[in-house]
C-alpha cells in the first residue's frame, strides 16, 4: 500500500482524495492498487499527520468547516507539523505536490520537492511551478536519489499527454507539438463564437469556475506557456525559460475578430507551439479542417507531428477537480507498476 503525503488540499488534491475514497475497491480488485493518505499540509488551514492513515471522509468534513483543526482527535494523530517536517519525517512513500504554482521561482514547492527526494520519497506533481523553474535540476536529483518524479497532471490534467509523448511515441521522431493547453481561454473563445463579448465570456468563465478572480495567468497566455515549457523539457530536453517564448494572450481579440474568422471558415484558438528550436503561445486563426479548430469549450488538445504516424492528436479535458485528480492517480499507478 502506498502511503501519501498531500501538499495542498485544494481543488486538485481533493479530486485525488475523492477517487481514492469512491474507487478504492475497484482499484484494489482490478489493478491491485491501494493507497492511504497519511498526511495533509496546507498553507493556511492546518496540517495533519497520522502514520496509520487519515480518514478521507473526516478530512473533507474538516476542510469544509474551514480548518483541519476540525479533524477529530484519534490515537497517533499529530497536528501542526510544518510542511518540511511532514515531508522529511512522515512515513509517506510518495509526496503529492498540489499546492498553488509560482511560475517565477517555483517556491516553496521547489524546496518541498528537493526535500522529498532527499528523504527518499517519490514525488507526484500537479504543481507546474517547480518544473518551469528547475526541470532538469529536479530530474537529476530524482535520478541521483533513485526515486521517481512524475508530473502527468501538470499538462492537460488527466488526459494522457506527457506519457504519450515520452513513452507511447518514443519510437517516433517528434518534430513539433501544437496544442490548446488552457481551458479558460478556449471556453472564452467558444462563447464569443455565439455572439458573446470578450468581457461577458470572461465573466461567465469566472462564474463557472474556469477562470480565477485574477484571470491574467490564463488570458495572457502564461499558464499555457508553463505547460509548453514542461512539454519542451520532457520531449526535447529543452532548457528554454519563459523569457525564451513569444507569449501573447487573447485579451485583445474582439467579437469582430471572431466573426471575421467565422465568415472565412476559420476559428481563433490560443495555440502553444514547441519544437526542438523554440516555441510560442499565440492566438491563431485555424481552418476548420485542423483538428485543433474543433476543440470547443474548456477542452484541451495536443497534436504531435511525427515521422511514422504523421499527426497524432489527443483531445480531452484539460482541467477539473476529478480530471486533474485522475492525472495524479495515473502517476501513482505508474509508481506502483515500476516498484
């Protein structure tokens, strides 16, 4: 049984916890997989550690009441350990990094990831920040520690993207990757096609939870850029940084722009593009014959240009609580298989 320490207990980590709660019997009987949450660390709502495991239902009850202090007292429960102590001293086999991303420095999650590897623990990430800031440094540390660093959930949530590119297409030469890597912008552009203004479409995306109160990371292209850098590092061994990418978002696209494209059988999409030589994130008018042009609402997609198979396009949800939780689960299953 894998013992897990969750760093962060927001949207994404709760998605994983729900899957572990509701699918435990199926995972055990069909895949021989079992996992137990032994620790949870949050930035402002407390920390818990119990070597014999925490009850997921009780975790949800406590967090919905506002603080992990509401978790009931049980034998062996430790409260108030800081995150680094949990990482270093807990009996977790895997640290699941699901705290908010910092694209500039990767901190504090970058330090947490290094600490986990130093403590002999595998790391599964939904947090893009450390990979954007220090991908090769972290990969080297993981190899030296003999532990796995996995991050499927950082790109297109649970839709298999990184694994497909690095493993399933490993026998092909991938010359280019193009994709819709941000669901918020794709939703906004979809709504504008129905006649909605940019401002109204953004407001609706915020109401539905697709966009944050401050949507700049999404609409200005930086979230897609972070995912593009992770793909570039994983597929091409790239050492590009944000400064090396030509990044432009969708905030300058007007309803008139969208309607003009429609009149010519085209559709605006925010496209991340990477090659071994470089990359960009730009709004692009695509012909409707392009598979990416037909990816609508909050869905994401990626097209791998290969020598043997031609273009391979994967379409699926790129965000969502259970969807991103599934991305974490996929990595945990890989750790079990290779263990």
